[in-house]
């Protein structure tokens, strides 16, 4: 079991997929408790919820055109980089690529890191 302390707080995020969650009361509840609403790109499969509700932003990129399969174009990744820079000005930002069926996630993550002037950890 991993213990937490003040230097490593436990943070929570919810990825919702039903349009019924597009309710200001839900967003207010997340914000009240500091729970992040996951910003997920699901290739149009599920609704997009892009409310920042916590001190961090959690982005899940499931595929640009086809869920779990398609990679991201340079243009799409540049758009994500722009959004991430905006959030990162006053939030921690975590990005997870879940478009791994055709092994696109590592390539896309590396490209995004370059666009953000980040280098992978050894």
C-alpha cells in the first residue's frame, strides 16, 4: 500500500460518458470537492466535458478519428499543446494517450512532449 503525505496529495478525477452529466450541479459538485472532470477526446464517441474543476487538469486522448486506434495529426497535437499551455499556467496538467491499439500512443506522446518543449524522463 502506498502512503501519501502533504508532498504527495491524493487527487481524484472522473471521466464521465453520459450526456446527463452536462449539468451545472455536477460541475459545481466536482469543483466543491476538488475533483477533476476528465477532458477526454473520444473521437466523437462520447460527449466532451471540458470544465476545469480542480487544481489539476487530466486529459485522456483516446484517438483523434477512431476510438483507441487512430493517431493524432500534427495539427491536432499542436491544438492540444496550445490548450495544455493555457491550463499549465495555473494548473498541473496530466495527459494520457489511450490510442494504443495500433501503437500510436508512444509516437503521439513523444510528439506532444516536443511541442511542449519537454523531454522524456530517462
